[in-house]
C-alpha cells in the first residue's frame, strides 16, 4: 500500500481498491487473450499467446496475494 502520510481513510481505500480492480482486469485480459504482446514481440505466435497467458496468471496471483497480505496486516 501507499505511504501513510495523512489523508482520508476513504480516499486511501478507494485508491487501493481501484488498483486491485485494475490489476485483476489486466490479468484477466491477458489470460483471456484480449490483451496480448505486440506482434513484433511475437504476440501473434502460439508461444506469445502462452507467454501472455502466463503473465496474466502471475498478475492475478500476485494481486490476490498482495491484497490478502494488506488485509491481514490491518
């Protein structure tokens, strides 16, 4: 989470929650093939699609672990 330097608790929560939602959306987009690597990086090949899917799972899993750790820290 961000530095605790004052500010509203509601605003901090909304910023944290928005980050979680955006990360999950990007991860799911990579997993489902909506977001891919650029063609010049091999995104249109089978290997590129598998790499995109793997990166999507990494994003989703690390987001969930980070969210769980932040909740348990409270």
